[in-house]
């Protein structure tokens, strides 16, 4: 007799706990917080991560090792970009100090969404005001080009 448990299928609405980790540790982990809810195929998770959810049953706990580059693509050197201080001032707080490792949200051109960049380098202070003239941001996903561990506990499938 086939199982009556709900299985994850394309388009399923899911409630789940999940953890994404790279070599340096967790990037996101909901196990100690509220579970996440999402619709498979809506782009909230990468296609490689979603693929591993397919066929899992409600209540199932699983862990997957995803090879480098498969989960979030390879690192793209063109995604490393200098952003002028004048533009940063216009978009945010002119008094903001940027430090290596900071993650900054940038609005999309249509203003409807945002994307993140992490500070890799702070440029020189050419005018002596204590603020860098430009900041080097890495707009690659933090796990791009790295092996990823994806752990999941499926709570509900609709």
C-alpha cells in the first residue's frame, strides 16, 4: 500500500526547517528559530537545493552535500565592483562607515526589491574627511563556488 504522507512536488507549499552551510559554517539556519514557509519553484531557494527537496515526505529529516558551484554557481569576478562613496551617500546614510565583512543592501533599479553585497575592501580617503572614496563590494552569493551542506526537516507539505 502506498504511503499516505504528503511528498514534496514541484509547486508544493512547504513549511520546513533548513540550514545552508559552507566551509566557513552556517549561512542560514532556521532550526533554532521559526520554521520557514516557501513555495517550491518560486526562486526562494536555488534550483539545486530545490531539486533535493523533491520526493521528501512530511516529517522527513535529511542532509545533502552539494558540490562546489552547483548550489549557487561559480564565483564571477565581474560581480566584484567598486562603488563610489557619492553613490553610497545618495542611497543611504552619508555618515555610514564601511568595514570589511559588512553586508549592505542595495535597491534594485525599479526600487521593488534589493540585493546584497559584502564589503571586501575600503578605498583610500582622498580628501581627509575620514571616509573612503569608494568601497569594493562582492555581489556574488556568499556560497558561490563553494561546497554546500543543505540540511532540511520537512514539517508540512500542501
